[in-house]
C-alpha cells in the first residue's frame, strides 16, 4: 500500500533536479529509504535510480517517481516532505504532524517550531553507487 505523502513545491523542484541531472534515462526516480531512529524519529537516505528494486513500490507525485521499500512506505504515511535551505544547511525535511520533536538541543536548533522534522543534507545525494575509494 502506498503512503499518503505530500511533497511541497520546493521538494518537488529539488527531487526533479536530482533525477534530471543524474544522467539516468527517462523514467528514473528517487529511491527514498526511511527508517526509525535519530533524534527526530527518522534516519533517511536517497539516491537517483533508473528503476525500483524488487519489493519496492513506485509512488508518483506530480510526475515525479519515488521508489519506496516497505519500511519507508510505513514511515512516510501522512508525512510532508519539504526542501529547506538555511545559511548553514540545506536538504529534504520530513514533517510528521503526529510526532513531537525530541527535547535535545540539536533537534530544537534544526526545527524550533516544527515538531517531527528531520533534515537530510545535500551531501547525502548519491546515484546508488558506492563512493570511489581513493588510495592514500
């Protein structure tokens, strides 16, 4: 079952750029892996991919394809995905209206007024391939 997910216009633009500049063929999408954990309740990673892996389902939102494994589908139910940019960081934010943020200082600094928000830095973007190993 596919989750009810809201993508803000900023998130749609960001995801479309990742896929467009990935060099992948038409029909490519964004693999989004979300799991429980972290201060805000989410650990996540994403990458541009040509097609979903076995067991993943494709969620299409405004012409964008999100490839979601089962655990991600469960975690994203009712979540709004946004793209935020500040002077010190930018990336996707996951806003769950049914979850309160924790009381640690890093969560409060990241989202002082928005409960249940987590951020993924742009540096987390990949194409599903391991980073090259550079010999010393």
